[in-house]
C-alpha cells in the first residue's frame, strides 16, 4: 500500500504537468510576447471599466489609465508573425488568412484608444463612457473572429 501511495504521489505532478498547455518553443517566443503585451493592455484597460461600472469615476485616475493604454497599444501587433501560428496560440488561422480584415480590426482598436485618451483628457464622464465602450467593442469585434 505504501508503494502505491508513493508511486501515485510521484506520478501525480507529472500527470498534471502533461495536462497543461504546450510551451512556447519558438526561439523568439512571439506567442508569449504578444500575450504579455495584451496583458499589459488589459491591466491599463480594466481599471477604467471598473470605475465606470462601479460608478466611481475618478477623472485623474482614468486619465492615467488611458495614458498607459495609449503607451502600450502597439505592443502585441509585431508579434503576429507568419511563423507564430502554433500552440499555445489563441489566435485563429484567420489572423493570417484574412490579414486585411485583421489589419482593419487592429486599426479600429488603435483609433478607438486614441479617442479614449482624448475623451479622458476632457475629464468629462459623459464623453469618457462612449469612448470606453468603443474600445471595448473594438476588442470584442476582433476577438469574435480572430481569437479561439
């Protein structure tokens, strides 16, 4: 009985590791790098949404987050190289097969983030809310087609 418990305790970590997502084995790790860049964008974007949803709008804090978003919005795009469509990507094949549409979505996101910064600089919540929603909609639109 002790042997079985010992074997199981040794095998369990290996089995759990095997269930995880595949490692990014590419030398430049573009999948890992674009995920990190998207996470940086998300860390700037989420606090703005929380402020608006919780009705705790703080114009200065919102502006600071909008500036962070503006500074990081270009981060992930250079990592969508033709050789980066491999596990563990969450991008669909359409990123590459429908590259013109993907570029249109990217440009829409970039434009919306610029308008969000402009609205945040006004410190007018009535201008900020629709600008925030436009960025949110741009993200959702792109993810609908281009994210697994």
